[in-house]
């Protein structure tokens, strides 16, 4: 591991950020600065373009706003992103950032490069309430929802760090977003939706909904809303094929058992063959990886436009599970392939820096846990 850990402090307190505000909220903000009503739409349009087309990180460069308005904006506002606490670079190119929020809480964000483009894995909450027994994030005691600005701010910051502000979407390093970091995005639906709607806005960042995947542990009632309103790609953390096992791995299953979850998947509006639902399945030795499990998985997914992502379990200190053996993973995958399903075995990325799935957990939290 080439640990490029660089401790950067957030400096002093920053004024509240305009990043993440909706157009009506921005309009209200400029109105409060005494911008005359007939100018407000124009000012909002200008701000929007500076923030989301150019990636402006301060008001000074927003030349067409006028000196006077820039000054008034600076007094009570900023376009700040979350602060970087540390940066770690994996030998495979994956970059993990520990970010510090204005209230001192910390979250993680991961960039996973591919041949030409890459994916940004963003967090939706500080910690997570779901307590999935194999997930490290679930052991964090502290939980709060991220604001829309903190969610969108991750994306803005990653583009700053990667020098990735070309307007042309096809030339960007970050071409996809996966809501697969810390937290359950559907438990923070409104803020996630607000951030993603800004990301998809054609006058700004303009990332297509096809480039965005939201992963859920199966919050059934919110899945319907997500499909109807946001229409982004859906990934479902299935991980087990019987309620008995899934109740333990993903305790949310006790509220929304597998049959209900599968019904919600069938009803997911964007689910057709062009946009299949991804089912994530973590491979845990002798827990969920038998051939019988694979057969049941095929039965569950029958008639569903689905692909399966097999995730070798990423161990973390004190984890009560082991990763399935290569043999078991491959025979599981083969059965699915033979049944016509695409079931790639996900190569773990950034394992050396604990940036792989389920390993995200803030460093400070680790220190606190160690102290206990
Ligand atoms: N709460 C959402 C978003 C988190 S996504 C969800 O559950 O889908 C993170 C993905 O990594 C989920 O599929 C999660 O189940 C998986 N994961 C968690 N811990 C893991 C681990 N230790 N090894 C491999 N995958 C893990």
C-alpha cells in the first residue's frame, strides 16, 4: 500500500455552503441578500453554472455576479465541500478519503478507477442503523443523516481532487456514482434525492440517471418511491435466500422479508431488460454459499431482469465470518451462469486500505472502539 495519508485540517469554521440547495432555496438565499426580484432568476442561474459547471470553490471567481453581490455572498455563505481529514491511495488506484463534516463527524468516500472512467462511492449517513452482522460500518454507534449538501459535497470534492471539472460528461474521470458507502440511502431518501436531482440536472453536472446506482438493504416502502421519482439504477443487498439466514445477516429482513422484497423488485419501475436490478450477494463461508443456496437464488430471481454481483467477504478485525473459499465461490457462480445469469465475482478494490465494501468506518471511530 502506498499510503499517501495526508492530514489536512479543515481550518476554521466556514459559513454554510450553498452546495446542495434547490433552485427555490437558492432564490430565497439571494432574495435575503436584497437582490431585486427581477434579477433573482438570473443570479441563481449564474450561481448554478459556477458551482455545477465550473466547480467554483469560492465566490471571487464568479466574475459576472458583480463585486457587490460577491461581497454580500461571502459574508454569510460559502460553496464549501466537506473537509479532507486523510487521503489514502491503494496500490490498485482506489482512493479513499476520510471526510470531516462541519459538526466534526466523519464519513468516508471512495473513488474506484476503471480503464478510462471511474465510479465514486458516496456515503448517505454517518454510520448506519441497520446493523448487518457482516458489515463493519454497522458497528459504528453514531448515526445521523447527511444533508443534501454533504452528499453532493462529496461529489464536488472528489472532482476537485481529481481535477475533474470538464463540462463534457464523456471526458470526466468520475462517470458513475454508486450510493454504496456508509449508511442506508433510502433511510435518508429526501436528502439523497435532492442531491442526486442536482447531479442529474441538465444545466449543471448533468450525469445521466443511468450512471447512478442506489444500493439498498431492502427498505421496501421507499423502493417504490425511489423508482417512481428518481428512476436511478437499483442494487439490492440480498445476501441470503431464506428469511432465517437473512434475518441474521440483514436484520431489516425481519421487517421486510424476502417475499416482500422480491415483490418490490418486480414492481421497481425501471426494471426491464435494459436496466436490470443488481443483486449483491456477499460470499460467507458455509453461511450462504451452498449449491442449494444458489438454486434457491435462481428460483427467487426467476422472471426478474437481474444480474448478480458476488462479493467475496471483506474481513475486518473481529468479524464473525470468513470469506467463502475460491472453490465455493466459483461453483456458486457457475451454477448461476449455467442458469443464464450474469454473476461476476467482484474483484475487491482497495482492500489494502480498508476501502472495500463493508470496510468503511471512520478512523476516529476505530480509535474510540479500541479505547473501549
Ligand atoms: N445500506 C446500503 C448501502 C451500503 S452498500 C445497502 O445495504 O445496500 C455496501 C454494500 O457492501 C452492501 O451490499 C453491503 O451489504 C456490502 N458489504 C457490507 N459489508 C461487507 C463486507 N464486509 N464484505 C463485503 N461486502 C460487504
